[in-house]
C-alpha cells in the first residue's frame, strides 16, 4: 500500500514555490516567522518577555507557551495580519489571565470531581510520563489521562492530584461529563479509491476523546455498536474522531483514504493528537496501531488478526453471519 508523506498537503502544493516552516508545515517560513514575532510582541505588551524557541516561546522564568494550536487558529482566521493580531492578542490575554487562577493542586476534591475530564493523547506528546503513573494505555501510542476542565483551560492532573480524589472516581465523572458534551457533526467521507468512512467533527475540545465511548458514537452514527470485524479509528486532532466498520472489499481503499484524511487533520488541525490509524478488535480490547512513522513517511502495516480480516473481505471470501 502506498505510504503517506507528512508535511506536504494540498495547501503546500497550491503554493509550490513556498518553503514550509519545519515546526509548522502548514505555514510558509515567512508566515511562521511573522506569527512568532507578533506573538512575542503581544506577550511583551502584557509585561512578559519571551524568547522564540522553535514551536514555543519561553519566558525568563522557564515557562513555555506552545504555539502550534495558536498558529493553526491564525491560519483558520485568514491570511491578513489584522486577523492574526486580533487572534494572537485574544489568546495571550486568556493565557495571562489564567496564570492568576488557582490550579488543580489548589482546588478541593469536590471541584476536581465536578470538572473532571478524560482525554486521549499520544504518549510521546507529553515530553515526560513521570507525573502520570496512573495513565491508562489504550494501544499503540495512545493513552488516557485525567484532567480538570476549568474556565478556558483543560489541565492534565498529575499523580498527586489524582490520588486526592481517586482515579476511579475521576474517570467515572470524566466519562459522564464526556457524554454530555456537544456531540458535533457526522460527515460521510468518500475515498478516492473506493469505500467510505465517517468523520465526527465538533467544536468541543473533547471530540477526539469520544474514542473512549466509541460504542456510544457508533450507535448514534449507525444505529448499532456491533463490530463483527472490529472498527478502524483515528484521532487526528482534538476536534475530530474518524471511524469505519470493515464490511466489504472496499476496506483497503478506506484504509488509504482514512490515513490521508488523518495525516491532513493532524498536520493542519488545532490540537493535534495522532497521525496514525488504529484497529479495535471485535469485542473491544486494546487498539492495534496499523501505521508507523518512517522518517517523514507513514506506512501501513497489515498483520495479525487484522490481516486475516483484510484477506477474507478483500479476497472475496464471504464474511461469517452477522
């Protein structure tokens, strides 16, 4: 199966003469440099001097201000500097204001439970996993973390904060809150080769974390949670959950189409989670990661139980009774 190359999407081809920024492949070098300068100036206006460090700004006290989500939002806002300045100033104002609010360590247990959240993230995005010994592996590079969904900011909880309220109680409250979040919109996506898959897209930053309640998503989207041949899933960014129930010989076309869609959503979306595809076996269980990163290329690996399903469906053998 043809691999997918990261960092060169349709937007890059539209401006083939432009060189993309290594930290933000959805921006040109010039645009990224201008956005970094505008963000540094906005922090300085609020009395916080920072230095540019690639994909983040660093204050004198060592605090880091990531830029990835902000720059993706600026891109969505348009290419005019006026829109960029407004977006950046609004963002910096929120960041500075949040510094004065109490963090999870200062909140009572009742407050932690009242605003508990469960989040799906890629383990390698954490920098270090040392503060999150309680984390729950989901399969591949994905893990579940607990968080506090405060005003304007979602903050991961560390081991000490989780110990105060209890991991089980926080997770139960987090799942309950997840199910009450705005669901988002379902999009039926056709692949260039053959087949279709479904993308759930929402304004909620918890949309991708509905992977943790996938059966509920399947029931809402298709009327049933049954997955006799498992289900393909992807979480490109925090606003998207992509899935497909294998059913026929279009499966390989769906795999390629989903991967292309996922990489594009990961590269250019706000709140990137993972560029990879996963398969949840029939009956549930840990996810199996179907792709791997080889340099700047993502390759599909079809093996094990999933390979047997591909061989049966694509090879023309009839599926078992459903």
